[in-house]
C-alpha cells in the first residue's frame, strides 16, 4: 500500500488526491488513518502531500492545481515564477479552473477558454502558456519588471512579441503597457550591462539607440534605425548555451538582411575596455546615416 502511495506521489511532486487514492484501491478509512499518523498531510480538501516528501514550491503549486480539479492550471504571478519570468520570493499559488471552484486558502478564477486554449506544462505542472501568462501579469507589474518578464520569455521559451500580441485583447487590463513594451515604445533597460553601455555612449557623446525594440519580428538589444546599425550585448548568463549561440547567429543574419551593420559587445568590452568599443561605434555612426523617412530605410 505504501508503495502505491509513493508511486502516485512521485508522478506529481509528492502530491496525491483522494480520488487517485481510491482509484488505486485505498479505502476511505485507510486514507483517514494515514492522515492521522501524518503519512498523508492535508494541503487542500481532498488533496494530500505524501508525508515522506519534503514540502517545496513545486509541490505547493502542484497541490493547488490538483485542488482546482480536472483541467485546472497554475496562473498569474505563480505561473510566471514557475516559468522563470519573474524572480524573487515565490508568490502564493493562483489557479484558473474551467468551472466555478471555491477552495479555502487558494485564489481561483474561472475561464474555460484559458483552460482549453492556453494550457501548457512546465516541470510537470499544468500552467498557463507563456504568452497567456505575460498577459495575465501585465497589469500587476511595473514596466521594468514586465519588460524583464518579456525578455525572459524570449530567452527561456523562445516566445516572440507576435505570439503574445496574437492573443492580446485591446481592452485587456494592462494591454497598452504590454503592447508598448513588446513594440519597444517604452524605454526600458533590462540589465546592468545595458545600463552601463548607455552610460558609455553618453560619456562619448554618441547618439543613443532604441533599446529592446522589434526589428524584423525579433526584439534586438540596441538599434540606430537612421544609421542602420544593430548592436547586441552578450552576457554569459544568456548566451552560454548552444541554443543561445544559434539564436545569436540568427539575429546577426537578420540584421544584415535588413541592411544593418552589426556589432556584438561583451561585458569586457563595456566594463573593462570601452574606449575601443566607443571609437568603433563613433566611426560607424558617422559613416552610416540614412534618414528614416528616406527610401533607403528597410526596417
């Protein structure tokens, strides 16, 4: 019997439901006895954590989803945290369900459409898709934090602005803020590297670029449209994997395809040896100037 319970728990972050236990042949009396001795620990009505499994964030999120019933998804800031879009202290679980559910100690909303059309799974936990999650958290985050979440969505999940805008209703809460970030209309600097890069440009009296805006359907770090110049800033954190390396090469090809000169600068270029970088940029910006209203603008 204990092996059956352990096997069920192993499949779902150490969380089981009363229905699953009964379907596995464990009686209600046996369930009650295990609750009393602590081998099953109540998380929500009819949802238990297997006692030998230590509680953690993922088990708490899985318990909340199971409490929501068939088709439920983790959503909101909890979903964003699970997906790696927001950092910091794990937010309490929130669940979207296809039918009305009132669960003590758990924030729930009802949306059959979300559960049917925007379901995903991450680390084994049913969760709202990345585009849907960005839309849900948009009204709750500052522009800078929302921009960071959008950036992480692209890095970790290859989510594009087009995928988000495809399901974004114009009148949704936070839609204007999210759209401005996706299209680069809101000035945001996502990292210490970007902030220092901009500082170096000001010190060298160079024109400032547009930052984190779309070009050819993809967000680029820095671009001077009138000069047809694109710059990507590489930190080890986001460019150390093979997938990131492939994506970087793709960005470079796309820049040249739209008629841009392309440069890539690292942490060392920006923080340790900026003189060569700013000299190179100064020369490029002086040589390449094509007014955006002119016929040569191919953005």
